[in-house]
C-alpha cells in the first residue's frame, strides 16, 4: 500500500471519528440546556438525567431526563437539531431540512415510547406518565398535534410541564417512585461506564438483527 493511499485512509478514519464526536457533543449540549431549564421547576419536581433504565426483557434503555411530580411523571427526549422538522405520529422516520439538504431520523415519538414503557416497568406503579420531546430553539417544528406525545421547543419546556397542575400521585407513592429511580442512578463513574457499554452493545446487536 502506497503512502498516499495510507494517508487517505487515515484522513477518512479521522473524519468518521470527528463526525461521531461532533454528534455526541451536540447531543450533550442539548441535554445540558434542558437540565438548566428543569432546575427552575420548583420544589414539587425532582429531575433525573441520563438514566439507564432496565426494560422488561432485561436490556437497558438510556433516558435523557425523567421528571417526577405530584402531577405525573415526564419522560423527556432531547433533540438538539436545527432546520425544519417534519413528521407524523405514525411515521417511523421523520425529516430534517437544512437548506436544500434533507435528512431522515428515527421518530422521537417511537423512541420515547420505549423509554416510557421502561419507566413504567421500573416504578411498577399505575401513574400518569407523559412523553415529551424537546427540540432546540434553532429548529422550526412543522408538526401536527400528537396524541401520544408532546413535541415542543426548548423555550416551552417549563410552561408545558406546569400545565399539569392537578395532584394525581400521593406523597407516599411519589416518595416510592423517587426511591426506585434513585436506585437506577449510577453511584460511580465506573458503574455508569459499564451501563453505557452494555447499552451500546445492545444497540449494535439490534442494528445487526434489523439488516
């Protein structure tokens, strides 16, 4: 193999790694913005971030944010996307338009439905759980109203959650829910790394099976 070919291969590998890291960074930035918004909800709300929740089949799913309150539980998926966003409740893939470029991505409603089911399994209580998808303020949402989830811009997060003001979860039950979720939070960086590694392996296997 000539040096020129080797140089080209190295550049391609570096480009792929850089693209993946940029995508992860953008996702992290979006999640941190939501975290800051949730801090100001008030004393009746408890927030959990970057939670690895076990599903009924024993696998893990990663949930960006879970907010508990007497008014219900909110399972929040963050999408730090720009451009125009199109999609319907029953579309498996949605569309992002950036200028004249079109990209497809997995429906966040489908994605968060799995998260909601995992949270239901984890808390083991029949309480209202709301699916909320939050896009960045840089995104223009060209979307209808959905029945299964609420899709909003970052600036509307607190207002959306505060719309629920009827107490539906008793104090004792809410305490038990918070204790169950707290047990899911990793106590050390090593524990969290192991959960993340396990989750990524499961995603890789799922992608192979879907081919």
